[in-house]
C-alpha cells in the first residue's frame, strides 16, 4: 500500500504583502519544500575563492541538506561536487577543510582528483575489463559561478544566470571588495560555528532588522556609553532599510555616515592616523577623493538571499538543518592590502560574534524565543506592516523606507512567495 500523498500547500495564501502565516517557520513539510524550491533549484552561496587558494585545497559545505565539497584543481579551477563516493555512497571528505593530492574514500580507498575524476581504484581487476573510470567520478554540481570571489552553486541544471539572481546584491559585494586597496577580500581567519534554535528565515530577517537594536542589544549600547545615541537617533536616523530585489536587502547607513563625514565610524570611529599604511594604500589605489568616500561609507550591512549575510566586516553563512534549527558560520573579513584594519576587524568579530560575543548571544537568544513563540498557534499571522505606507520606490528599482521599518523583511518574503509558488 503506497504512502498517502501530502496535501499541496497554498503559499500564495500563507505569504501576503503585510503578513505571513506562522506555519512557514515551523512546518516540516514547508521546510522540505524550501529545500527543493529554494536550495535545490536556485543559487546558494557555497564559499569564497580565497578559502581554496592553491591546487589541492578543499572545504566542505552544505547546499540545503546536500553535502558538497569545494576544491581547487591543478588547472586553477574551483569545483563544487557532491560529497559522496560513487562506489558505495560513503562521505568522501569528513574534515571541514584541508589539502590533499587526492580525495580518498575511507571505506574502500577509491581516490579522486580535485576535479572529481576517478584517479585510482584498489585492486581494479575485480571490476572487469569493461570498467570505465570516466563514468565513476564524484558528481559535480550542475552549475557553479562566482562573483567578486564569492562562489555560488545550484543543484539544478537549468535556471537564471547568477548575474540575474544577484541583481543589486552584486553592488553589496562590490562595496565590500572596494574597501580593499587591492580590490578583494580573503576569508582566512577561520569560521566560528553557532547552533541557532530557529528556522533559517529568522536570522535572515534579523540581519536586516533596524527595529530591534535598542531592545535586544540595549545592554551592549549602555555598556559602551552609546545608549543615548541609539535612543535619540533611531527615529530620526537618515539610515534606510532597503529591498534590493530578488530577496536581497540591506540596512543602508550611507546617509548617516556621509552626514558625519568622518572615516571609519563603521569600525568604532578609529582615528585614520592609526591606519597610515591602509589609508595611503587606498589613496594610491583610488585617488584621495574616492578613497575618502569609501572609508567614510564603509562596508555593506546586507542579506544576500537565501543564505549569505554581509554583516559589515563579518560574513555569515546560514545552514538550514530542520524547520527549527540552523547553523550559523561566521568569519571576519580580511581585506587584501589592509593588514592594519584586519587586526582590528578580527578583534571586533571575536567580541561581537565569538563564543562569548555580545551580539551573537543576544541574537541567538531572541531567535530561539521567536521560534518558541511561533510554535504557539495563536495568533496565526506574523505582522509585517511597519513602514508599508511610507515606502519609496527608487530609480535603481530598489524600495526603501526608514531604519525601523520592515521593508527588508517584505522583500525577502516577496521573493520567497515567488519561488515557492513557481511551477517546477
């Protein structure tokens, strides 16, 4: 007797312009649909090219619930392959990162090149004379593209190009890379790993939520003697929340920073005189005026749908585990040619997002509380009305509103609804 078919879910009803149904955060069936319609069919951030700088380097990651390995081959290419041996299904790479001449399966010793090709089989005579090695390599993910060093992959062979998926989100990557006098970043400091007892969309929404800081992070603001600024400027801040399209969004502090006109407010207001080599390198690379502009405006605070967060000088990856659990990986941004600033970024990342970090502790707790509350069935709907009446449609196609408005969240859900209601 066959298993009963699951009822089709009406995502058009569950996700509306100004509210979403609580079940989209809690339902295992909805989570399964997301893994197919978003994390299998679409583009997902996998890693950065700097994580595999030389031939033989590899890192292991997840695309949705699928284990993959990203490698650098002898020709200099970056590959993303399913982390499964084609012989008996063993997971080939167990380490999170490493360097090897071949990827060797621990079960029966099959060895694979960094491009996934089968390089060696112990006692090959047992497979007969018609055994074709070329047909038994590790399976490559159908589509892999990169932008600005950021590597994305799709488990589906057909679909939009990466450039179309990124859209205005590419500008966020450009903004981050543009803080390097050499035009690029490196993710070489190692990753911190946090288990969040929440659906993956909860931290994604929180990343670009300008409304919660004075409440969730109030103790940190007071401890840093910054509470008055948080309290007095929030309602009148010229910063904006922005829906960039395609599910990407940002908190745009440019107007606030430009009004102050002081470099490095985004990294605690450090005196430029303490970073002489970095400032000189930026001026040489971009000219004095453009270097000043970049050092004043700083990095992006953005979410790149569905799993990449550019948190100023930190980068996080969201790895869905279940409807109620997410793993967040975080690392500080290291700027090429920015050693003076990199040391500061490392310490600030540890303080904010490390094992005893102030920000991650606050956010992890409120994420868990959100998930607990969402498991309660009444009221059914999550309200996303704030700022809807005052949104502004910009010339670049983005939609903006005030710092404390929910424009970013509505942008995420607009894309979510589009993908979850699309015909396969």
